[in-house]
């Protein structure tokens, strides 16, 4: 049985909003997917803190900066 590694996940979470889903990636993804968004970890820190998690914003950032920041 696979167990969720919440504390390990938190080390890779750049979200500055501190909601209860931090580190619980399945809930985070599901929440933002329902809203037509992506989780904060898809955005560089300066964009993430603005709170615009739309797919359109993600594509705009990706086009401007390339995928290097996702690594
Ligand atoms: S990206 Fe959204 S759901 Fe995930 S931890 Fe941040 S505020 Fe919470």
C-alpha cells in the first residue's frame, strides 16, 4: 500500500497561501482542477504569490520563461 508523504511534499510546495492542502497534492490538484486552475507549484514564486492560478496564466508564463523553472 502506498502512503502519502505529506512532509516530503511540503518541501516541494512553493505555495505562499498556507492553506490546509499544502503537501496533500491530491487534494490540492483536485481543488484547483475543479476551478479550471493549476496548483501553485506550476508557477514561479513571483507569479504564484499573485494568486492567479489560471491555465491561461500558466501558458503565458511558460511562453515567456520556458519550462526551466518547473524543474
Ligand atoms: S496551491 Fe492552492 S490548494 Fe495547493 S496549497 Fe496552495 S492554496 Fe492550497
